[in-house]
């Protein structure tokens, strides 16, 4: 275990789930985020944009960070339906997920789009959670490492550092499927990401960048996944919608 090992982050991505009543889930998360857990792991929740303002207000004092799930590259303008990083920050977010595979797939986002969004996040003072990950076909063709490294090089802006960048490795085939890579496969990809980060943020800062694993993380597999070298937390989808499950995953850090 490296002495530089950064403070882990467990972030919940609620995706297109959550109404005002979901504030209850957030309140349960606050209640379970005890000083003991706080000492070991940072928590963030990325609700749908409609709830960011309310969630941020509720989270004042709780130390649960709030994040957006996407942002536009521009600060403002005629982009109907879009949200800028500045708007997310203004609503109380401190993180924003960019380049999630669902954005890459359904909105045809390319690495250069993701990079522009990460630049926008930094401009607005947000930490960008940049997502990368291979498809099943790419893994079966032995291309997982090459795909992830290429996505990383194309998606991480040059102004990135360990404060404004988090990388999330989310194999597309593991998202919402109940399937997870083996610990050895996760270790291999995360090591490759760490190597690539040396070139992207510099040798001194690379060990401090948090690299999250995402894809079917549950309380039952969290301890094994979080123990893998170079895994500094999790990006959690489905299980983050249930406070007990989300807290159960974070609880992997209680040892
Ligand atoms: P699941 O945890 O539901 O597999 O989703 C992972 C994910 O996409 C988080 O961003």
C-alpha cells in the first residue's frame, strides 16, 4: 500500500432517479455518515440536476458532497436544456461526473467533448469525475487497457491535478448487470490508469489522484473491490439509491 494513498471517495450516481421525496435517502445517508466513517472516507451524492440545489442545502454541515452528472462545456448561452458547470457550482455542487458511458453511448460524447466538459468543470471550480471503461467486445478482444488509456489521454485536460480530477474506471459491461471484473482485472486496469496519470498530471501528483471503480458495486462485494491496489473508492449507481446499501459500501473502509 502506497504512503501516498489518497483519502478514498465513495460517490453515488443517482442517474435519472429521484424526486423531492428522495431527500429522505440523503437524510438517511447524513445520519449514517458517522465521525468514524468520515475519518476513513469521503462521500458524495450526484442526484439529478433538479435536486442539486435542495440536496446541497440539506447537506450543509453534513460533509456529504453534492455533484452533477454532466455539464455543458460553455459557461452560458443558447443551449436549450443544457446546464453549465457554473450553474452546478452555483446550486451547491462541488463535483461533476463527465464522460459517463451512458453519455458516451446515448449522447455520442467523444473524448474531446468529455475533455471540454472537464475543462468547464475546472473553470467553475468543480472537481471532474472523468469516467472511462471498455465494452464487453473490447475486453473480449483484449483491448481493455488500450481503450481505457486512449480515453484517459483524450478526456483528461492538461490543467488537471489531484484536487480537481477524479478518474472512474467503469467497465461498460459491469454497469447495472451484477457482473464485476475479477480483482486481478481491476488491479491491472487501475495500475495502467495510474501509469498514464504520471504523464497527464506529473509523477509527483499522480499517486494522489483518486481512481474509483464503478460497475455493480454492492455492500457484498465492496470490501474485496476497495482492497484492490490503486482503487481509491467507488462510483455507485443502483446501490446508491438505498441509503443502507450506499453506507454499507462506504463501510468497507471501516475495515
Ligand atoms: P451500477 O452501480 O448500477 O452498476 O452503476 C454504476 C455506474 O454507472 C455509476 O456511475
